[in-house]
């Protein structure tokens, strides 16, 4: 005897259809970027377009990564500038954020709520409205055009974000561990340093990645504060390619791809932390 | 009397907790310099007429004139409408796409992790990349969408998406959604994990169909995370600058101009910092209102952990 034939699960099929749609929407622009980046300029500027490059070439990538020609020289310099600024921002932000996040998570000092809300509220304001006063501040400090001005201003978003993320991680570390250490005679600071810090390493890594990606992708401050071409970071520098070689779309797509590689690699390797950092706080576990 | 004893209590508390402040102090100093001071100075500047050479010692106090200028300017109404359309449309569509993707991915199957990662890539890379890629896709002569439309017989000739006052804003919204829907997806996927399997199974045993299971079991569990997600999307959209600035610069003829691009243009295009500051303060006020709900949504149950 056989059971009745299982009815078709329409919802499952609707889900598959939707996935296909959303996947197409997401992936096609990326594929088109890659396909364009392996075309010659002549091939890209055709109508109707070559859907598949007739003569695929890596020439655009070679040009960008070859330090002996001027395009490659510029590109690699922007790359290095971006890396250096993002790394400095991350380091500074995380070091300052760790004790603050810990205090917000564990201590109940007067003003805690107010201070923590001000940290949160910073995330509500766009970079653009901070530009004018920070520009004057940087001019007063003689830092306009320097990488230091970027590192300092990137803290406006890097620091609140780091505090917020790290606090979430500390909240999830059971307080009983510290209490046990205290009973065994550790001071509060020792408990923090020897018990909590090692346990929060994943949180610190996640926060550092977040901070690095944010700084790597930053555009507004870099656009406004950096006036010398050899100090530009990638997002701003790449636009210069566009302005200078107004029609070199394959080159621009190759540069865009290379700019995205570090963040995508970081994201893929540490995806678990990234997702956790993103959803931290919004979902009560 | 009671008042003063409470003050003593506060002081005593502060003294008792004095070491706590050392942990927050470095962060506090940085925040004062790069966040509190700029906010204060923006408010101050908004009451002054600033010289074009930006020598602020020459600024002249003009009271509320900058606010009047902003609120009565010819473009304010249109830019505000654009801002609302941009924010609301991006938020709603990104949220719905994210919800659909989260629900579709909410079962074990091969390649699920890979799909999730792939969908997240646009959110991880810089909005500058998104802008440049889509600028090329929308290209008026060689753009791939325009060419596809011709190929499929939908259009006589390649379509001009971003240099057209009727389509510019909508085209940018599509880019914005492309970039951020996976943020909603990842938040809602995390939310879905809080839905107890036993409840869903029980509902299934009781004969509830898929829609009823979603509406009566899943949806209530997603309420909190949905609120936070929508708020964060709204804030991000309200504040987004890169996509409109790179792709159209607010054009053509202001068709895609929103508050943020307008403020940037006022400050760094026309050097009218007083007016731009007043504009910023108006934006602050709107954001504070949103921020109030954000903090409220986030701090549910925050005081359970305490030493």
C-alpha cells in the first residue's frame, strides 16, 4: 500500500524561483564588470556589445600592476595608501575601543547610559555633515592633505562602530568567569586582561575586519581632505583614472575589481565573524 | 533638601566608580575632538554668514537667516521629495528582497553558504565600486541593459538611464538596492534562527499551511530584528552620498539631488558653509528622531547584565 503522492510544494518552488531571480540581479553586474575588464578598449566600445570578449586579454590588469609604467605606478601607490591608512585606523580604533567597550558592558558608572547612547548616535550622522568642522580642525592642526587627517577622521565612524561591536562580544562572555577570578584574588583589571581579553579575541578580530573594510571603502573624507595626487587612496584615485582616460572603461573595471579583491578576500575568509558582527545586538541570542 | 542629598549620592557614586572612567577616557577624548566638537561647531556656524575664503574669524552673525535661506530656497521642496523617495523606496524594496532571500535560504541545502556569501559581496565592497560598475551598465551608448532592451525589442535604441530627469532617481535607487538588500537578508537570517523549530513542526502537525506558519509563527519572531533592520536601512539611505554623487552628482537638473548631495555641493562647491551648516542641523534633527527609535529598539534588555 502506498501513501498518497506528495503534493507539489509550491512554496519551495517559489523560494527557488526567487533565489534564481535575486542571484541573477546580484551576479550579472559583477560578471559584466569582469567581462569588460578582459576586453580591449576597442572591443568594449562596440554596439551592439560583444557579449563575450572575442579576444580576451589580461592587458588591463598587467598595466595596473606593472610598476614600470605610470598607470601601474599610480595604481600601486593608491593601493598602498589605502592599505596603510586602513591599517592605522583599525589599530588605533580597536586599541581605544577595547577598554571603553568593556566598561560599557560591565560597569554601571553614572553617565554610562548617556555616553553609550552618544556612541550609538554617532552612527546616525552622515560623514558629510562632519566635513566642514573637521576640515577647519585639520587646517588648524596643519594636517590637510596628510594621511594623518584621514586616520583621525576615520575614527569618527571607526571608533563608535568598534565600541558597539566589542560591547556585544563582551556582553556574551559570562560574567561568572571574572567573578571566579576575583574570588581567587585577581584584581578587576587582571580579570579583564587575563580572562576576558583572550576570550574576546574572535570579537576583536571581527571588529578589526569591520573597521578595516570601512576605512578601505571610505570615500567622502578622502575626496575632500586629500588634494595631492600621490596621497590619494583607491576609491578617490580610481576616479581619477576615469577623469583622465574618459573612455577607458575596461581599465576602470579592472581597477574596480582589484580594489574589491582585498575586502572580498577578508570577508570570505572571516565570513563567520563578519556575519556575527553585522547582526550583533540586533538579535538577542 | 532632597535634591541636594541626591546630588551627594551622584557625586559619591561618581567617586566610587572613578576607576571605571579610566577605561572610557581615551575613547571619550577622541569622541569629543572628532564628534562632539564638530557637532557643536556646525550648530554655531549655522548662525553665521561665512566668508568664501573660509577665514572663520571674519564670519558675521546673522541669526536664523541661514535656516530661512534653506527652507525657502526654490530647490528645497524638490530635494526633500527626492530624499523621501530615495530613502523610503530603497528601504522598502531592499527589506522585501532581503526577507525573500532570507526565507528562501532558510533551509539546509548544498551550496547555501556559498550563495549567502555571493549575495553579500555587493554589500561588502565599496559603494564606489557599485557606482562605477553600474555607471558602465547604464552607459547611454554601450550600456548592457540598453543593448539588451534593444535585443529583446523593448526599445528602439539604447536607453539613457542616468542622464534623463525621469529615470535618474529610479536608476540610482536600483543601484542602492543592489548594494544593500543583502544586509537586510543577513539580519533576517539571524532573526530566523531564533524561531523555534518545535513551534513550526507543531503548527505543521496541526495542519497549518506554509503561509499560516509564516504569518503566525515566524513573523512574530522577526518583529524586533525587522524594526532594527528597517531603521538602520533608513538611516543609511538617508545618509548615503557616494552613489548619487559619483553617478550623477545630483543631476540632471537636480533630478537625483538629495539632502546630502545638496549639503556637499553648498559647502564644497559654492563655499557657503553657513547655509550648509544650517542644512546639516536640520538633518541632525531628523536623524535624532530616527535615532530615538533606533536606541529604543536596540536597548531592550540591556540592563540584565551588570556588575
